[in-house]
C-alpha cells in the first residue's frame, strides 16, 4: 500500500528558491545569451554596445608581468589597431580535439591553455548575463555542433554548477517548431 504524501510541508512555488539559468549560443563567429523573463519566455542579453550578439573573440594584450583580456568588438579593435598581443577566434573549433589541453603563446612570455580561453570567454558571457539579470546564474544550456560529442561543457572556471547541451540543429528545429505551433494557435 502506498502512503499518501504530506503536501502541507511543501512550500508554495512562489516561496521556493528559483534556479536561475541562461542559454548560451557559443558560436564560431558570434555568441549570444538568453535569460528567462518573469513570464518564462527568453530574452536576449545586451552583450556590448547595445548589441545582443558579440563576436566570439578574445584578445590577450601583453603587458609587463601580466595580461589583459578584451572580448568581442573590443578584442577585434585591439588587433586591428596593432596592439601587441594575441587575438583568438573560432575557439569552438578546438573543442572535442586534443588541442583543448594544449597551451598557446599569448605574447609577453605568457601562455594559456585553449580550454582556459574558452572558459574565460564563457565566464565573461555569464557575468554579462548576471549583471543584466541582477542575480547569480548557476545553470546553463549551451548549443553544440553535432560533430562535437565528448566535451565537458561544465567548463572549469566558467562558474556554472550545472550545464546541459543540445545539438544546435535540434535546438533550432525545436525553437522553430514551437514558434510555428504558437503562431498557429
């Protein structure tokens, strides 16, 4: 015989802790982040210069004993302006390969693991989303190309407690299907 569950001890939904998440489109050329609105629908985060997308680029500016990282349009501008350092683009392409554990020279006698480049970029996106949301984000859903299978998306240093990934084509198909269904209703 099954015992009935005492529902009086369960807090109303409005009093439960809400797990805050974001969805990241970590693209080869550009990236975007969406956060949930109060009604649960997604809203794109303004990432830089009133833009909801940001070039997937990191520039390591070599300076004395340390390095400065620039992201997105600022990273590309530093490279175009001829500032001493290293521009990293198409970072997603190294995921799923043995390059992810290798290091690369970033100038000024410094090197960084490719994995840390990706983690730093994702952490930057996370911080931008948290600033707009006004709350810490602990979960992320990341799109991934079909060809990348064995990647730990819980990137060390990106600060997510839980990550999930879905194939980009599947995510796109589901999004379009949901939009079409909503429009037909």
